[in-house]
């Protein structure tokens, strides 16, 4: 009886780990009530399949509040079908190829003397630095976003939550 119980616990643990390892960066966003705008944008830009692929991806995911900081009407305009290419460029500007957890990002920033240039999937550049003990991203227009939650792991990468939308040139 005791062995069956232990075997059951082990099976449950393995099953839970397998499900967790199979989640994608998209699943992480979908599971968050604070990322409904991001999920709607990813769907509108037809990026779901891409972000569900093998990756690995590091996604800097703006919250709903981050999108709300944009000028009035911006999100609604970007979600229109005729703006799909622009939306895709903005969203892929939030994605870096590779699986960069917080420790790797901080180590790379430190090794680069406090300011690290990061190439995004869109082809743009973000500058990562540390300010007041937090990782901050500066976009090509000089605006900043702070990482407010890190290391939300998925089977195909990692998600870091940011408090502002970063924008390419």
C-alpha cells in the first residue's frame, strides 16, 4: 500500500513536470490576467504559432497597465488588420532569441560594464542596464521599461514582465 502511494506521488510529480515543461511563452502570457492586451496583440499579429515553436525565446512581456500608458487609441489602432505588420514589428521587438533567465541577464550586464546591447527578433536593439537594483530596458527611442517580475519559465523559453511597452525606431 505504501509503495503504491509513493509510486502515485512520483507519477503525479512527473506528470506535473511534463505539463510544465511543455508550456510555451504564449501559455505563460495566456495564464496571466495582467497580459490580456498582449495576448490579443499576439493573436492579431498572427504570432501565436511562432511563439509556440521550439525557440528558445526570452520575452519581455508588457502588462495591460503598460499598454494603457500608450497614447489613447494606440492599441486599438495597432489591433486593426491593416496594421498587422507594424504590430508584429513592435511585438517581436519584445523578444530575444535564446533563453536568458534573470541571472544570465544580470551577469551579461555586469560583464558589459553596466550596459548591454541586446538584439531583438525584430532586428532592433534594446539596451539592458541595472538601475536601483532592477533590470531596465531602454528602447531605440530612449524610453525605459523596468522588469517587475522575472523568470516565468516555459518549455521554449522564459518570460520577464515589464512595466512599459518598448518601441523600435
